[in-house]
C-alpha cells in the first residue's frame, strides 16, 4: 500500500509540459432542416465554447489536480493564440508559448447539433524545423526549474527536435514521460515512460494477440528503442504497466463510456503527477487508470479533480479486503483517515466472530448502515482462549478474518488482544482510540455507559449505538448442537 499522504502534496508537484498545443472550439445549436444548397443540415448556432487542446489539455489536467505546470509550445500571432493564452491564464497554467507569424495557431472547430458532431474544421499547418528549434532553445532555458518533463506529441511539428530535448533532459537527471504519436518509437529513445495506445503500440511493432505476446513484444520495443518502460492503454481492456522485469495489468474502471475524448491526456497527466509525488510506475499507473475511468464517463475532453480522484482511489484501490488484517496497522489507519477525509462516516464494532452465523451477518449489516465504512475489531486466538476457554476458538484468526472480510458490509478487519505493557488487553480500547470512529456499535443488552471506548468516542463528538442481536443465534448454541450430534 502506498502512502496516502501523497494527496496532501499534489500542490507541491512541478511539471513542464512540452508539445503541440491547440485551441478546441465548439459551436452548438439546433438543426431542424436540410440546406437547399446541398444535402447538409442547417445548424442555427446558439452557443460558443473554447477549450484548450492537445498538450494544453495535458497541462490543464495537471492544473486541475492542483499541480504547478508550465506549458511550452508554439502558437500563431493571431486571435486564436490570444484566446488560448487567456484560457491558460484563467486556469493558472504558466504559459511559455512561443509566438511565430508564419503558421496559425492550431485550431479545431467542431459544429455540434443535438449532441452529435456535424463537422470538424481544422485550421493548421505543419510547423517548420526552425520553429521546433526555437522551442528546443526555450526548453533548455526552462529545464532546470523542473524534475519531471512531459512531452505530448500530436505530430504537428513542434517536437521535431524531441530526440535532442530528451537527451538534454536525461543528461540533466530529469524524468521524461511521453505521449507518443510517431510510429517509430526510437524517436523517443531515452524516455523513462511512454504511453502508447494499442494502435500506436501495434504500429511500432507490438503484438497484442495474447498477454505473452504483449510482454515479449514490449520487451523488444523497449530494448530496440532504448525506452525504460511502457504504460500501454488498451481501451476496454484497461492498461498494462510494463518494465524490464514485470507487467502489471489494470482492468478498465468504467461500466458506461460517454466520451473517450482526452482520456489519454488525463492518463499521462495523472501518471506524471503521481510519479512526481513519489509513487513508482505501477502504483501511479493504477491511479491513472482510475482517473481515466472518471473522465470517460463524462462528455467532452473532461478532467478529474483531486476530490474525485481521492474518492475513486478510496473506493477502488483497496478493494481486496481479505488481506487487510495482515496489512501493517499504521497503513490501515492511513486508509481509514483517507476515507474520513473523503467525507465518509467511520463505524467501529468488535467481537470474536468464531463461527459466523446469520445473527452476525445481520448485525454487521445494521452496523454498516449507520455510516459509510465499517471497521471490525477481531479478537485474536489467544484473546478468545482467555475469554472463552481452552476449547476456543474453533476457527483460527486467519480463517475468521477471511470470512469476515468477505462480507460486503465489512471494509477493514483489525485484530487485537496482544500484550499491552505488562498485561494482555482483551478489549479494543487501544484500537478505538487510534481509529477514532464516528460511530461505535455494540450488540446485545449493553448500555452506552458499559461499552468499552464509549466515553472516548463521545468526547470526540462521535456517537454510540446498541443493536439488538437476532434471537436464537449464537456461536455457543451452534457448538452445543454439533456436540449433541
């Protein structure tokens, strides 16, 4: 489990984005008739919307995640360039764009009617090598201010000198990430990470007919092109983070896709943010995959906010609950605090849960219904023996924790009953203090004043609740019934 505190430091991340920038322009309106001049719809324009596109959208994704980002690219000395720079200023993106008079600012105009794109008009010309060289010179001036460099290549000519810029960055000890466009991935030799989609990977010689083929062909690509690692985006199949030693697969995270526009920008922006915040590639890729699941469920070239990402990581990253009781306690506490900071209400209860029965299931479901997350304190084996006698527990801690964790109502299982000072503590008081639940729950004929930890929880502003047990359900009765047979 990675350190969840990275989400508290995203505002400290500084990234330089370099690439093909463009203005995305949307004209929207209704269409009720066909033109008498040609068999095309007549759209009565009622709305205008301008958005940053290309490498500028990558920078926007970083800014929306609270990162400090500088954008380096080429624009024309025209009205569209003015508009693009104003949009960047509005989003607190530091613009280091180079203006030139020979080519226009790349602009894509889309006419939308009834949520359908009627036509797209592209205003662009390939940038000349002298423009790319001026970008390279500006890049060398900016380089020392950043540790992470992100190249966003849309094959518009801005990055014609990318080989030289990568070499300069790597010799300066910088980490380089690239969203590629060239079929020849050796153009990106020296990169730490590239993020091709499946089609781009195939065009570069990658094979995707099986997982073994992906692994082996990725190794060949990395070796032949001198690239350290690949994050392969695979559409509905999710993503694969591939290094020289491992391949980590991540399933797609969205059930219904509304629009994939800009999803690749979100992936590499989130990946760069998380790596710059201190995560290794595999963990950063898992979060980038979750971010992609958020944006493709939205319309248009969307972004993800820190709050949205915070929430989706909280709900998905730690879905495998059965090993939680073996996770270091401090890491579990960080995850619980992470959930609390996401606005979720934490419920705590405890017990032996030796032989799980219907009464337990009903009780835990009722406890979970009082909040958003349920933490179960579980007496360890020695504690149960001290409380119940030498014949108990029937099931060891590992088995009990596995069964309890398998319930949909349970989010975390934390064992207790270890030596505390000079004596064993068979109460969950120490855990309750550290978890600091919003609601403390016990079952049966307890009253709040007799529940261990009730005073502490109430003093912190929390609540204490008592849930009635289901009549006729108890572990002792089950054991007695078995013995009678």
